[in-house]
């Protein structure tokens, strides 16, 4: 049996669907790689958390797992429901037990909206050892800080990103045909399942303005969304290049610490990520600077208000590099491959786009949209004998990001 407490309820009204979910969504037809992992991890006495940016599909995964449970009663609640939040933040055991009594599973969507959620989850786990708890949150670093420490050793966290190529059931030709829209509009679930270009643009604007910026502003009590957008624009134009924090600060008329603070917030909200320079042996290797990329090409293009087709753009190389690196990191994460990521550059302008360090081996990758013949980086290969080098282009990209 499935019990759902809806977020717009003015009381604790209960809707019983008896295992039949009445919401049909195209997004739910895309099998997310984390869904099986999470379902297998759910067990009594453990809090499983799923984090990620808004509208990446966390709620859909929770609903799909909820539907698949046949050996117990599930109570699913929304953190945005004020009545639910009041009970789950009360630290009153009698009220918590009254809410959860008779259920085998407690699913909390948007758990970051509930004050003191970590302490209350610890109280629940300590006093109800037969209960299985699953929570989602759009602000991982905030929610993880709230529930992580009180539940040390009794929690497992997962991170969800926009849809990865490796989650799509596509052969090479299909993936190749979809490559241009992926480079332009990205892979947020609602974007990828919408055929209309106008709707894709509308969804991206909605995500950019109504969700991503909102999360950042709410979390740190910030008010300057224009500053955030200006910072993102500067980063969007510097994909594949070393970013100077001092230059960013000068361009934005703030100090370096302010820039670092906002970059940290943007990374922890799954909008951008950074790579640092790889350096082990050569004195002339650059290691102190960073390069920034977007988790989603569509968000990057929406930030700079450029959703034009590839044949009218001058940044296709940047889009290709951003897409390949973000997709590679997503699929490695979902497959459980423990990997360190870097770029490589020397003071005499020799460079490699991506370095992966995994299982004692170093993998070097260069991303080329048009050019297929690239001179091997002999200096790097000679310096690091346990390394290999590959060029990723339109002919072999699916092997790189789809495995």
C-alpha cells in the first residue's frame, strides 16, 4: 500500500492509491541508473539520501521506487507541506511515532525544507529500528550537513545529475542524431523529453530563473541574482580556459573572497564543477589554476542567452568539451568508478583537456569536434609511463560517455 501526503494539503489528508500510481510522465520512462542502486540499499535502520539540482528527477525516482515496493506500507511526505514539516521538526517522539505508526517505509521528498531534519531522523532511526527511511534534497551540501553528522555510519548518500547519455537506450546513429540538441539544450529530463524547440527554451528559462538561482539565494540569504548571473556568464565564456579569480573579482567589482564564496555555492548546487591542474613531475606544469564547466550544456547556453544552432555559433568547441567532460563524470559516478579529474597545461602552452587518474593508471583525453588528427602529447606520455592518450570526436564519443 502506498500513502502519499500531498504538498498542498492544508491538513494531513491521506490519499491511498493501493499500489497504482495515477501520474503518468514521460520522464519516468527513462531508466535512471541510480534507481536500482538506491532500491537495493534501502533497509531498516539506514537513511538513504538522494541529492541533486532541482528538476533532475529525484522525485520521479522516489515515486518509481515507491511503486515497486510490495512487501510493506510506504508513507511518502513532502517537506514543503507545513503540517508535515512541523511534525518532522518537532523532536517530540510521541508525535513522530503517531505520524509513522503502522508504516514500514518513510519517504521524505524535499527534506531540506524541514528544520532540524537531521536530529529528528536520528531520533526516528534510534527509536524505530524496523523503519526504512529515504529522503531527497535539492541542496545537497545543506541537507547533508543537517543529516550527516547525527547519522554517522547510518546513512548512504547518492547524487543525481541531468540525464546521462549512458542512461539512454540509444545506438550510435540515434545518439549521433541527437547530439546537436544535446549540445545546445542539454539533458534535463523535461528538456530531453520535450520535442518542441519553443518548449525546450521555456523549460530552460524556468529552470534557470525559478529553480537554480532560487536555491542559491535561499540557502545563503542572498538577494543579488544579477551578480550570480554575471558570474555564470563570465564562466560560460571561459570553458576550457584557466580561470583567474582575481580577474573575475575585478570584472564584477568585488573582492576575491566574494568570488570564491559564490563559486563554492554554485558548485555545491550542481550548476558548475571545476578541474584543477595535474602536476606530478615537471616543474613547468601549471597546477594552481582551475577550469570551470557546467553540469548541463543547456543551462550554460541559457545563461548567455544563446540557443542558436551549431552552424551559426563560434563556441562549438567549448560546447563539445563541456558536454564530453560532464557526461564522462556523470557515467563514471553512476558506475561507481572512483576517479580523480584534472586538466594538464605547461607554461610553454602544451595542454590536455582532461586527465583521469584511476586504479593506478592515468588516462589523457583531448576533445575535437571537427579535427580528428591530433599530435600525441609525447612530453606527457614520456613523463608518465603509466598513461594513455585518446582523442574523443564525433566518431567515438559514444564509447567514451555511454559506457
